[in-house]
C-alpha cells in the first residue's frame, strides 16, 4: 500500500474494463536454444558367432570316413580273391594230372588192427600191471611160436605160474589153461608193441569185460 505525504492512502478503485497486460512470449529462436530431444540409444544388432567352420569340419570328417570304408572294402575284396586263387592253385599243383575230386585221402598215421592181423605179432613176452580184487599185480605172459604160453603172476603175497596153449584169429585170442579152463579175449592193437585185451570169458564170471593193457618186454 502506498501513501501520500499527508498520510492519505493511495487506492485505486477496481475497474472491470481495465486492460490486463500480458508479457510478450519468448521468441521461438530462444526456445530452440533449449534442446528437447533426448539422446536415443542406438540399437545395434547382436553379432552371432558364425558356424560355417563347424559345418566344414563335419563335411570333411564324413568324407574321410566314407573314403576309409571304401578302401577297407576294396582291400577285403582283393584279399579274398587272392586267397581263393592261391587255394585253387595249391590244389592244382598238388596233382596236376588228377582232378581234385578224385584225390585219395592220406592214410591215417595211427595203426589199425588190420596192420598186425596175424598170430606172429603176438609171439614174444608181454607185461602189464593191474589193480584187481584190491591188490596190485604184475602179469607177464609169454606167447611162443609153437602155440604154447606161460603166465607169471606176482603180488605182495608171492608169485604163481601157469602154462597153456593159445591161438589168435580175427582179433580174438583163444586160450587153454593147465586146469582145463578156456579163455577168450578181444585184442585191440594200439601200436606194434602195445595191445589191449578185453576178457570175454576166462572161466571166472567176475572177470568178464575186464581190460588189460600189455606192453612188449621181450
């Protein structure tokens, strides 16, 4: 509030038609001095790692494996062909003038009973060691060319001797003992100096089927 010198107040009555002054607007060039644009973030695309080296490596690996399989099949076929040709050549060289289907088999190296079929093969002194009736016994038999025989039995109780006659035919030994009993046994030759006899009948039923293996000692 303002007052004059005499103390009266200076008052202005309200004028409804009074003009209200409004300050002039700022020029637009001043407004442009204040930047309104905010800095924008640049959206750069994210780089992804390239995978073409992996694809190239897989293709090369597949190519190498395929080549290895092809080489293996070629070598296998070549080996099979050469082996078959070599086998065929061996059969032809073995007997050039004879077809392979007519080749005779090689004889068996083991002796057969027919290699010593005659009685002369039994002539000599033979010996065996057996365990019979719970007792160890050594039996020595002599077959003479005149058809006579001699048995010598030895065990821990002593020895016994028996004499008789013998015949050999069709792999079977026929004997007569001093007590009048008869004996019969089947002979199987293992080699010229060894045979096995299976007792068929020697007057004692308990001995039927018993086997004794003799070895030539003289």
